C-alpha cells in the first residue's frame, strides 16, 4: 500500500470507500485492489456486490461523482477487482461522512487524510485564472522559506501578526503561482518552496 495503492479485503461501507475514492481523485489518482488483505494476501470477493458498493460510493456518497474503471481478475481461484481511479478533473471531491456532512480528503502516504482549509481553497482557486501580486508580505514569506526550508500557517500568522484567513489567502496565491507547495503529515500541514 502507498500513496497510489490501497488494499480492501471487502467494502463494508459506502462512506468509507467514498473517502478512499475521493482521496485518490483529489491527489494523483490510484488503484484500489478489492479482495486483497492489508498484508497483500488474496481473500477473494463477490465481484457483483463489491461493484455495487463502488458505484454507490462514487455516485451518491461523492460529489462531484468520482470516475473509475474496474477490471475483474481471478488469482489462485479467487476473484478480486482492480479499481482504477484517475486524478480528478473537478477537484475538490467531497465524500459524505457518517455524520452526513461532506468532507474533502487527500492521500498522504498510505492514508486518507482530511484536507486542510488551505488545500481545499487552493483546489477551488486553481480552477480560475487570476493575477497574483507579490507584495511585501509575500516576498517576506518567500525569503523566510529560502532560509528556513518550511513553515506552518500558524507560524506565519504569529510572525506577521496577521489573521489565519488572510495568511490562508496569501498561501493559496503563492501555491497558485507555484512559488510554494503544501505538505501534509497526519494532522500537520506545512509549506515549502516549490
């Protein structure tokens, strides 16, 4: 398992599989192997039932709908599904949670992680062309990153005595012009030069 590969022994919940599917669509795309245990052993599945759960998750538990293709395979007499989920063209993709709310997830290593507000804002912003002006604050952030390699949003708020919302907009603008990039590790998001 990794950033573009996930094993599922069976699909137990459309909520959970939608989370996996949108995380692939919001990141670089990926492959789900259904009927494969986390250790890589083949468990096998009923392909019709699993395909139904995938369709349900992609249409009713994801918005916009997540595109995917399925290839059935038989390995050692056991059926599995290879589910290919391409990088989505309409990011961000949301998964309906068991709390009935819609959440954005991204893939980090072999995990589906809740996307930060800055990441979601960036996904929305990159759909539209816009002119970005590098003012004094933006230039100071870039200078800081040249000397320190990485910074968090909260560190920038304190450093420049600015609100979280304003710093978030600045970070989104800097990501749009590919001056910086976002990195997420579990619950920590930080930014580095592109």
